[in-house]
């Protein structure tokens, strides 16, 4: 048989029962579309998290209170809630780390903020002016507070654009306006540039105030939630991290580093942890979607076995007039592969469409990669071969005399 003959016979076989062919193909379409969409969601989440981590500042080292966990994990669940880092530690790090560009402590809490008749629950970050350079916080209008205002306990605040919009309305000039945080009145002196993001950790939904004010009115102590350090260059990040660890161990009279009452993490650690988590999530999503592909493959095998049974006399007639086992096997295998290939193409189109719709909703950005498309199409072809081979082999093994007698 020529290739042209095989394609004609395949088309005729698939179109002989359009409803059954369509329903069988639907399993492959759903499976491929699910894999494409799930991988797109996973890739989008990974890229979004990595972009967020990279946007928080360059050459960053973050020191958090709380004891390190056992090897293989970053920190215990109590990390960040313990009181082990003080302003005296911050001063020691500022004077002791030779490779640091800047050091900025921060005190973080989540409180209700009121302006006129509007209110919002948002993150309050008490810090120093150096925080803007370390965490790449840029001012859109007004100014950030100065060292003098930190020293003088000035009740001034810098708002993120989301917080500004929630309290005053979109794009309203709020410089000089007053807000109340836990009954304390603050004057708005600046608005930060939008970085994007959503949820409780958004850098746009935040209020920055002097750390001295945050400690006096909200925490009532000299402890800090974290210490942020920027290395002079990316090559010095590890050196800064090691110096900070040595200084704090000495100050806290700890000789065994495994018993430290603080933990350090740099940007590379954060990216590695985030990549590991999102990679596992993506693999899980793809595995769940892959189950539907398996079901679709079983559906193809079922259809092809039924087709072989229905066309037993036809197979016997072909063999009687000279068709070889190879011709019969190739014919039925081609039908199976064509079925999955067409379903795969339609599934890819649907998968890309689903990812596009998800992106339009704004919930997250689903990014479909060329590799995932190629992989999905390849998998659909392999499924056609694997699940179509047995029915094809069974058809080719039929005895022509018995096949012609089949009723």
C-alpha cells in the first residue's frame, strides 16, 4: 500500500462513525489542553515569584529573628515572630560589616489605617531611609522621610499606591493629607512608585513610617522584625552574609552556629526556595492533568478494538486479495496516530486559549512555553502509537478465512 492509499483508508475509517471518533478524540483534547494550561499556570507563577524576589532589591541579605531549623529546611515556623534582634545589633552590623553598602532595620505589623471615611487593613513598615536603596523603593511624588525625622520621632508616612487608592481614591494628590493608624495621626509626605503584585505581601499595599515611631507606638520595644543589608557588589553577598553571622553570634554569646537565635538568607536562597516550591507545584499540576491523557489513551484503545471487531470481514477480505500483516497493522496504527494527532492539535489550541483567558482575568499570568507545546504534541503522538499498537497487531493477526466467516 502507498502512503496515499493508507491516508485515504484512514480518513474513511475515522469518518465512518463521526460521533464515536469525536467523543474518543475529546479525551485527548481535554488531556492536552489541561497539560498546556497547567504548565502555563506553573510557569507563570514561577516567573512572577522570581520577578517579585528580584524586585525587592539587589545584592540583598535578610536577617530574621528565630532559630534556624534542622538541615534541609530554611527556618522554623517561629521565624520572624521571636524577639532576638535589636537596634544595638543593627548598629554593630553597620559598623562591623566592611562589604555592606547599606543596612536598614524594619519593624512590620498589619494594622487598620483610616483617612476620612475610608479605611483599609494594610502592612505598616517602620524603617529608616536606607531601606529605599536596599529594597529598591522609588518615590513617585513627595519624599521619603529623613534621618532627622527618624531621630525626632516625626509622625510622617509614605504610602504605597494601592494604599493611597484605597484611602483617597485613584490618582488623588495626598501629599499633606492626614491618616490615622491605631488612633495616631500621621502626615502623608510621599507616594511610592507602583511595582505590581497583589495579596498580603504586595509592595504597593503598604505604609512606611520611621522605625522609632513604630517601636514607640506599636511594638513598645527596641526589637526589630528583620535587618536588611545590601552588599556593595553581587560577588560580596556571601561575604556580607558570613560577616553578619559572625558579628551576631559574638554579640549574642553563641559559640555553636547551629544554635543561633537568628537566620540569614540572601536573594539566591530565596530564588532557589521559590523555584523548588513552584517546580514541585508545576509538576503536580502536570501530573494531575496527565491522568486525563491516560484516560484518553484508554478510550482510543477501546475505540480501535471495537473498530477491529466491526471490520473483521473487511480485514479478511483485504488479506484474501493479498494484503500483508504489515499493511493491516500500519493502517490501523495510522488511524490511531491520526486520531491523537488531530486531538493534540485541537488540545494545544484550547490549552493556549485557556491560559490566555486566565491571564485576562488578572488572577495570574499563565505563560505557555514552546517546549510545553512540543512536549504535549509529542506525548499525544506517543499515546496514539502505544494504545493503538495492540488493536493494530490484533487486526493483522486475524486469520483471513475465519475473518471472512465472521458474522
